[in-house]
């Protein structure tokens, strides 16, 4: 885990969440730029996951089996949540599609925080 | 003309996604706990596993959005509400019975009280939505 990258992911994700909920409040469907914002967050998460995976294999981070499993679980969920949210939001081209992206972008920071907690023990 | 939304559309889609995520979270947590340290707190871990199954059933019930599946979802949400209230209260009164946390301990405090709010939102949404119309009725 790299703290600066985690912080960027958390702040970026929350910013996209606020943006998405504003769109919902204005009764607008997800805009193209909202999807771009979400993609940027997904990329930050993917880089973090990539680095964490390399370091985990190198022996850093959690050492006990159940903590490694827990970390990998959070890692995969954080990786898959943004694309899953995007696919579902496409199916709901209304204000609720925007709210769905907002909900996903609120959950991603929680997953990043949990990854940091499990990593540090 | 029924102006209510189908259960699996609009805000319901978000609700069932969060339900799905909780099924995953509770299920994964219970699996790890049961596989690695079952004897430490068998009651807590079995309750986590049960909660996961009920979340999953509620998710599928809402996603299918038929008359029957909605009834199943109502039953699951009611069960969850009862579970979080009973286990939440029990975990406060008798801490020794729950040496390790479940999703429902202290009304779901470990999950930001979402386990307490979720079944209430679920039941409200099921009340104010309708089954998805069959294609014949739409045409």
C-alpha cells in the first residue's frame, strides 16, 4: 500500500460521489465526464492494487493466512466495484444511475481504508 | 395505471446493489472466520453466515421483482430487521455470548449501522414499488 495513492483514491472517489449526487439532485443521468471521473478513480485503485499485489508476493504487508485472504478480498472488491457500478448505471439512464455511481464511489473509500487497516495490521 | 416503479428499477437498483455487496461482505467474513477460527465463537460465525444467506435471498428477491420474489424479499428484510434488533440487543446485554463481532452486533456498528438501515429501506421500497410487468401486459 502507498499512502499517498490511497489518499488520492479516497479524495478522488469522494469528489466523484459528490458530483454524482449533484447530478441526481438535478434530475440528470450520468454524464460522459462523470464516467471519465469514475474511470480515473478506477485507474488509481488499479495502480494501488497492482503495487500491493507485487509487494504482497514480495513478503510485505499481512503475513497470517486469514489476513492475506481478507486483504485480497477487499482488493478484488475495490477493483471490481467501479466497473460493475458503471455497467449497472448504463442500465439505468435516469437520475438513479447517477445516484448508483455516487453510492459506488462512497463505498470505494471504505474499501481503501479497510485495505490500509488490514495491510498495517 | 400504476405509477409506482418496478422493484428492480430506479432507487431499487441501488438498494439491491448494496444488498448484494452486503451478502458478499457478510459471506466472505463468515467464510474466513469459519475456516480459520470456528471454535472461538461458533454462534457469532454461524449468525454471520446466516445473515449472508438472508442478504443474498433478499437481493435475488428484489432483482427478480415478481409477485412471489417480492414476498420472499419482504420476508428476508423482516428477518434481517428482527435479526439486527435481537442480536444487537443481545450483544449489548450478554457480551460473553458474542466473543467476536457479527454483522449484526451492536446494531451493525462495525458497518456504519448500514445493517440496521438497510432492511428498513428495503421494506419501505418494497411497499412503494411494484412487480415488474410481464411483457404481455406492457404490449
